C-alpha cells in the first residue's frame, strides 16, 4: 500500500509553500533566529511527512504521518502568528502564507477521511 506522494496535489502545494516560506523569511531579523529556524523546520516538515508516510506499508501508518504533517501545519501557522506579533512588519508574511496552509490542512484532512473510510469498509 504505497501512495505516490508526487501525485498528491497537496504534497506539491506544501513543497511550494515550504519554498515560499523560506524565501519570505530570509530577511527576518537575526535577533529572532531561533524562531526563524523553527519556521523553516515546520515548513519543511509538512511535505516531508506526507512523503515519508506515503512510503510506509500500511494505511494506518500513512494516516499517522498525515496527522503529523497537519500538526506541523498548525505549528507553522502559530509560529507565523508569533512572528507577526513580535514585529508587525512581518504581518504580510503571515497573511500571505496562512490561507495556503489552511487549504493544505483541509486537503490533508480530506485524504485522512478517505483512507479511514477505506479502512472501515
């Protein structure tokens, strides 16, 4: 039971979002470097967990990694909110990225529901 993560639309969107996130925060002040590093880690974790889960040998494991990806998504939204709270000049980064994050989270949840239904049928 392997899914080809390259064929999952939300995996591609999450890769694009990770790239956008990294590019967007390049200019973030170095005095908040630990937060910047966490933002990058969370952004990269979203597509990485989708890919890793798709290579697992069971639907249950894939679902587990999809939930981890969703958790990283929520973590990134939180970190972007904190970043904007630290300095309002970063609000545009948050407002640019959060809608895409919410869309990816919704798509991820949709696949989770689909796989869970398959397991219960």
